[in-house]
C-alpha cells in the first residue's frame, strides 16, 4: 500500500485503526490481492479502496476508481443487501479483485488497516459521519456531494481532515472537465472585463409527494437494515418511497433537495471563477416554493436566491425554468462566458480562442476526478476540490435554504462563519442527531 511522505502509512494506520478496532470490536478480512499475491501492481504502490454506499452513484464512483491503474477494491458496504448484490454484479471488474468483502456496517470497513481510500456515496444525512469515521481511521476519502446536513457538520469534517492530515476529494466532478476550467480562467483573469454578476441555475426540485394514502406504512423488508439507514435522522415509520432516490433526496430529514444536491455543482464553479473558493458571500436573500405540510417530500421545489460578495460581485441562484439559463454565466464589463456540461459559450466569441498567458492565473487541471484523489493519495499533494473548498461551496447552498425558510435578508460573516447579530439564523447552522450518533 501507499506511504505518506511525512509518516509511513503503516505507522499511522497502525495507531488509528487500532483505536477504531478497539472501539468497534469488529474483525477484518485481508484479501490475497491486498497482500500482493495477484501478480499485478506491487503492494507498495497499489491503492486499496473501500466503498460505503453502492447504489447507482456509488457504483459509478467505484467504477471510476477501478478503471484507474494500480487500484483494488477490497470492501463494499451498504445497508441494502440488493445494493451489495448489484455492486458485486459488476463482475468484469469485481471478479478480478480476488477477495472483495461485503459489509452491512460501515464501522467494519473503516476498521480495516489494509484500506487506503474510502469512497462515500451514502444518503446525504450519512455523508459526514461516514467520512469522519474513515478520516479518524487514517483513510483518505472521496465524498459525494452535497457535503453535510448543516454548516456545523462541514466545519467538523474540515477540522478532522486537517487534524489527521488526510486527502479529501469532493464529488463535484465538473472541476475535472476542461470547459469549466476554461470558463473560470476567463472570468478570474479579467478576460470579460470586471466581473460583476454570476448567474447560476440548476434543476428544480421534485414534485410534491403526499404522505397518505399513496405511501402506506409498512414493516421494513428483509433487504434493508432500516434502523441503520435512518441512523442520525429522526425516527420515522417505514414506507418504501422514503428510502429510494429521488424521494429521500427531497425529504429534509435526509437531504436539502436539489438546491444543494444538484446546485452544489454549479455553485462550486461560480466560487472557482469568482476567486472566492475559500470565503463566501456577505449577504443572502431569497424565496422559494415548498410543498404543502402533508407532503412526504418537503424540500424546495423552486428557488430564487441572491448573494452579495465583499468584492461587489452579485450572484443569482435559481432553479431551472426561472430567470437564469441552466449552468453558470459569468458577466463582466466587457463580455460574458457561460458554461454547462454540454458546452461553453461566450461573447465576444473570440474569448473562446484566448490563451491564458504564463503570468496569469492558471487553475489546477485534473483529467479524472477519482484519479486526482489517487494521485494525491500517492504524493500527499492537494486534490482539485479539497475540504476547505468543499465546505465553503456547500455552505452557500445551505445559506440559501436558510434564507428562504426564514424569509428575510441575512448578513453573513465568512471569516467567523456566522450570521451577523441574528441568533435565530445561527440556530440553523446546527442539526441535532438521533442518539447514539454524534459528530
């Protein structure tokens, strides 16, 4: 397995995993290939991976890692047996792993000292707890977006990533696409003149889902450990739609909806091109359309949020179908550039042929998002979307949701990461967890 430049991984993992194993008390399994018996990559160079959450997105992330040379998936974890079976069904790759173990409890996976990287694609309300367990056990982590259920959760994870000197990659994979780098470099280098406005739009929320009688209360099936699925979220009776995406993605006990789940992608790019990825806005105000009180899904259906930055830039963040075109548009005094996953456009068109000079700002380049984390794990260098950046971008989505729910303009101190003279708003920065779970 890989080694740190400052402390051997063997020493670090020996201490961290011993503590976890002592607290959790679970055995671990070491695969033959993890011991270097597969005849492929030398054990000192191979990166071993454990995956927590292997639904559709988790499987996509897993395949992203598996397709990189010198990697091996040694463990999968999910509270749904069917998800584990489906993930194991990617036999073209998994069958080559020679000993991939399956778990229902994430603590068993993170207790293993033979795992270097943990990929986390569990439901949103579990992201930070899973990441904290992995980081405290000495693992580098890939964490799907959005980051957490509260700003406090993101802050706690940031603290622990730095404390344990772990490498973190946020699942905002647009940073590894060349058109987004190009758009941000044009904006941040003043090729559109002085930047004054950013327009962001992401898919609107899911339509309202009623609680009854369409979704009757049932006993959880044997396929799912429902108590573990709920975890830190408030207890709620089981109904099938509660535990499948896109339904749970729009229930505020488990997620913030698309304002964060999809919006974080474009907000992150807006931060990058604005040169504010390590800070945030100073004002936020917005409105949104929410489902009725008797709806199962209760996150914003549509939103219109405005932000003001200390550098004078204003950002408009809306759901698709509103006043902004899907994607990110940077507007300056001499032109604009718009980017989404399908294309990049600009006015004047000549901007698209511009080359950034050596003396200008060049943003980091990543040809592959999972591969970028693997490179950082090997070299102990930075990732393209590290924890400090992730926390700041994620917070902007949270600020928008808070402003909508309170229905008034809020002043934000990005240095202190607190609302200014607003005790009610500051209570929204934290979220209680159901016992025994805690940060």
